[in-house]
């Protein structure tokens, strides 16, 4: 018994359609939702308020960086490296 041409086309079409649906589902999952920004509904600050806010941020940053203790330089090759040679004093010739 031989297959009819329409059955053969359907048997090829169903897996192809399924693969197309899966690819389209993956692509739509990667698209961001439009207009979902948390900053969208936030009111704008006036320039004076923005300057005050920036000054406060700068002051907080400086205070935080002043709390960090000074780090000594880490030189792992200090033991291996020879000490610098002292240059010989130059004699003035007359």
C-alpha cells in the first residue's frame, strides 16, 4: 500500500509547523514588555532641587571614601628585587 501525496505533505508539515511555533515562542519570550519602566511615573525635580540632591550625593560619597583606611603598597617582588645601587659621587676635575 502506497501513501497518498497529501498524507506525505501533512506528515512533513506538522513537525515543521511545530518547530516554527517553538521558535516564535522563544523569540517572544526575549522581547521586553513595553512601558514597564519604574522611572516613568517619577516626577521631575527642578534644577535647584537637582543641584541640592547632587551636592548631598557628593558629600555622602566624600564621607564614605574618607572612612576607607589608607592601604600600604603591596609589592610581592620586594624580596627578590635587588636594592637600588647608590651612584658613586662625581669628582670635580679642575
